[in-house]
């Protein structure tokens, strides 16, 4: 018989049997009638459960019930036996619990039963506190002040008092906050499993490196940003297969604030963006995609770039949280045993029944595979100075073969070997750090002898207990469904910095190659499973980061196959977010080529095109302004009634690498020209440039401010603007936004392209006595301003009289470009948010 842990014996209370059978429907263990086994020394004479540390806990609430935990060999794990007085020995309820799932016992039983087993648990939580009875209320508290400004953060906490196999999985445990607003509207805010981290900068290899160290016990958290002023009440709810637990009710007060709320599609003109209070928002910014250890940017340096962007008027950045194992990735196979770009770790199915029945994986070392292997997580493992640690795990060896650990090139105690053929040996080694030692450093596995070595588990924790530090060594962790704790802490820091500097982040969340293989057939189980996994990650993102109005949009994938049948995927994710995200953040995705199916999808709010200036691109890459106009026109033809953006743009070679011309462009000519052209091309944002490292080294940020200052006066969302493009009398290009009350535009000399100035090194002659014909304006008095596009200053201002809809404007002398604003006097136009 194979089913969930638990089996109804004659006379067993129906309620007990139901609870035993409801939990962990995906777990399979063996059941049979048998006499309860001899108890381990810790439980002899005490038919009660154990709590952490081996201390006895009061007997189960039903006095007729007893429980015994029996220690088997290391291979088979542990047995749990339950029986009632009067049952025959052959009628005991029991089940085998593998060591990898041992921490789930308390949840399975639900009567205050909890076991302390030193097995690894996905999430790195390790053995936790004893399970609480279902009728015991949760203890809800407010982490911050009970007074919170509108659209700002108030955070709630509930201690974790049960142990779960995967606390990130809402199908196993869902934690929510139910909020009553002053208007009596009820808002459900998803919560999340939270491990606090300490952060500092520490020297590592001659470079200041970010040090993340887990501190304290995990807890349930809820982050909420109220949008309505007044008194609120909140109650926490935790749901598992065993039932529902609620908390005490807490109260907090929302005060009127200065924020504008989240960014949405502008209701007055759905081509543009606006905050939820109606203030226009025109994104000006760039990509900062790869952030993490070993990258040009870590979170501290990215925060510095946010500051530079904000200082110069930019308000937007696109950040990847899906970088596999080379940078920030919330859900990805980060592993201590290899890297994604050369994945070939010495993994094998475990020998014996463990491999046959469960396809459990091990690291295998032998003469044909590897005799030594570094333990090399993608995140450098942080340690505390002057602290003792326990390195534990399970190993199996052939005869005359052993496993030896080397730490920083020194043997770590004696070699480890199986005591009998086919037996797993449990080992424990102690590591102690020196007074200035902040990192694990080099840890190597080495096989000695001619046989084989299998390593099944490897764990590192403080000797006194605490969170798992080698979570990347978990061989059974699936790529989807586990949210990397350090990466989550990194994104917390990034969002705090973005909030501090006024930068709005488009967060790319789903690691594409963990999903792409499953999205080929919309009728397949794999496709459905991918939808469920993506929905769970989106729920976690909403819970942890959705509170912030500086989350601009959730981007599902970076450059998914535009021909993949993702219609169902986008529909179900969009509907899920509409029901789950109380802040209604924008939803988008991107393709590796033109993706009209994405752009026209009703559950994707933004049409996003990625395009680069490349030698083989059409139109001609040497004319950045013509290229921007061509691609913008194409994108708008496919998405005329929703926001449309260039999510990635830049100067590249034919293999999509950085162009060798880019470092030569010391004045960032291509950047300046494409930035201004995109702002007046008919799109909803400036082009978001790639190559953030080179942009930072060239210090291009100064180019943002003049454009940002100029765009503040453009009446996005409040009046029906239309993009116009035409030539001046002397052949320059005029790109503008225009309505019946004004024209806001940019004039560009076609001799001032980046190719002419940077590659051909040609000087550009000044343009004198130019003019253009303007029509479509209402008669009246207008204020005409001419702007310097490099300083953001008005160089000339005059008042002109427009007596007909067709008249001519004289242009002052210019060399490369200049901007103009022609606005009918008396117009009271809304201003965009200022820094």
C-alpha cells in the first residue's frame, strides 16, 4: 500500500485518520501492519513525542493515544508508530519517513508531535520548533510603527511554530494577512517565509565583497502599503492541509502621505503610464541586469548607480532576478557542484534501493569520474569569525576507499568510510574560524583508494545550531519551487535603495530555461506544471516586494521564444496576478525577436521590443535616429493602444556582444541621440540601454538630466498627444509630441550621427537660417522656448502669435541638435513627478 503517511486501524478515531491522510499528498511512503519497533534510547519508557534538543513533550491530547519514534539505520531513516490502548500490535498505524523529509513529521500528525532530525530540509530551515495545536492562535505583531504614511511600508510578523517540508509552497502552507480598510473593503495580502540576514562589506580576495549571513529564526512576514488613509485592522491566517489557524487582530493607522502609489496604465490615454493618483510617469533609464558576486555590480554598487541615475533625473531601471547562477536569481539551480555554462558535475543515482525507488542523486567520486571535487557554491559562503561549525552528511564507500575533506588545503580530521558493505556512514566534522576569518574558503572532497565514493548529503551549520549555510549543496532540490535565500535578501536591498532614490524597477522574475522546455505543448502536464510553478513564484514576489510603489512591473521572462505557444501561459499568469496582487502592478514579458503575440495579449500590459544597433541590422545601424524611428513605428503598428517600450537597446556586434566601437564613443554620442529620439518616437519611455558597465565607465548619466527636465512639461496622459516627424527646410529631422495646444520636439542634424562623429571622426558644420512649417495648432498666443539638449537650459524664449493652422517657425543656429517647446499661453498642464 502506497499513500500518504497514516492508515486507519480498527477503532482509530475518524478525525485522526483524516488528518493523517490529508497532509503531503505528494509524499509517498510505505505502510504495512507490524509490531512497533524497539524505541531509541531517547524515547524508551516515554511514549511521547520529542521536541528539538530531545526534550520530552506532554503526551498527545487524546489520552488513549501513544507514539513512539524508532531509529532505524541511516539508510532507512526513521519510523513513526501510533497506537491506541486496546489495539492489537498488528493494528498499529505507522509509516516510514525518509530522512530527507523527517522534519515534516510534526505537520503530518498535527497533535503537537515534533521530531528533531538532522536531515537537510529544502529552504535551509533545518529542524524547527515543535508544531503547535491547530486551535492555538498565531501571534501577530507589527514590526514597524503602527503609524504609516500612505503608500509606505508597514510590516507584520508571525513566529514560525511548525516545520514544513517546503515553506515556500502555498499548496503546503499559505500565509496571508486579511486587512479591513476604512471603507470596509477587505484586502487579502499574501505573506511569505522570511529568513533574516546580516549584511556587511568584507575583504575577500583583495576586493570588498558583500557578506550575507543568516541571523535568527525564520518567521512569517507580510509587507503591506495601504492606499487609503484612516484606521485599519489586520488578522493573519495560516492554511495547511490540516486546517486553518488565525491570529489576534492588530490595528494600525494610515496617514496621508506624499507618495503617488504604484504605476499603472494611464486611464486617460492607454499608450502611457501614470501613478494611481493620476500623476504622469514617463520612464527614463536603463538596464542594470546582472547584479551579484563576481559581477561589475553588487547590490551596494547598484545602489550607487541608482543614486547617479536619480541625481540626473532618471527614474527607471530594469533588473534581472533570473540570472541562473552567475548573478541574482530568485528561482534557479544554484549549485555547489557545478555551473550552468559548463554543467557536468559528477552526479549519479544513489546505489541500492534509494536510487532504484526514488532516483535519489549523489555525488560520486572514482577513478573514471573524478577523484576530487571542490565544494564551490555560486554565493561565497559567509562565516563568523571565532565561531565553531558542524559539517555533517552521509557517505558510502567501496572497500579500501574513503572520503577525506580538505579545508583551505589542510585535511579535516580522519577519512570517512562505510563500516560495512552497502552501508551509509553519517559523519560530523568540526570547523572553527579564526578571529579574522569571514569566509568558508576552499572546501574539497577527495577520494582515497581505488574504489567509489558516494556523498548523499552535506550540511554546514553553526555548532550551536542555526540555518543551513551550504544550501547550494542540496542534491535533491528541484530547480523550481525553492527561492534562493541570499538572492531574496539581495533583492530586498535593491528595492530599499530604489525606494530611497526614487528609481522604479522592472523586475524580470522567471529563469527562462527552467520553463522554456515545458512550454511547447499547452495540453501537456509539463505545461500545466510550469504555470503552477510560475504562479507560486509570482505570489512570493507579490508578498515580498509587491508592497513597493517602486516596483514598476513584473516581467515574466527575458527574451522567451516569440514563436512558443505561450498564450495560455500568459493568460493564466495574468489572471492569477489580477487576483493575487492587491497593488495591480504592470505585467509584461519580452522575446528574443519581434513578438506580436506578446504585444497584443490582453493580459500583458506593455509591448516590449529588444533591439540593438548591429552591423547586419536593418535599417542602417550607422544612423541611430533613423533606426529608432523605424523600430518604434513597427512596434506601434502592432501595439497601437497600449504602452510600448524598447526594453533593451544598445550598440552591439553581430554576435550580440558589446560593439568594439562603444568604448571609442567617449562622449556617448549614440547614447545621447538614441535617448532623445526614443523620447519623441511615439513610444511610452526612453530606450533602456544595455551595457551598463560601459555606460557607468563612460559616466553617461549627465545625458539624462536635460531630457528629464524638458519632458516634465510634456502633457502626457492629460491631452491627446500624437507623435509627428518631418524634415526642416535644410534637411534636419524634427521629432515631436503635438496636440492642438502645443508642440514639444527635438531637431537633429543628420550629419551628427555617431558613425560620422565617432568612427569617421568628421566634424559637423553649424546649421544657419533653418526653419520648418508647423500646422495643426489652434490660433492664439504661444510661448516658444529653445533648449540646449546638453545643459537642459532654455537658451531663447519668445512669444509668438499663431493666426492660422499653417505657419512657419524660424530655427536658431545649431550644430548637432536642439529642443523646442511651443505652448499656447494660458494652458495649465499637469507636470510629471519631480525628483
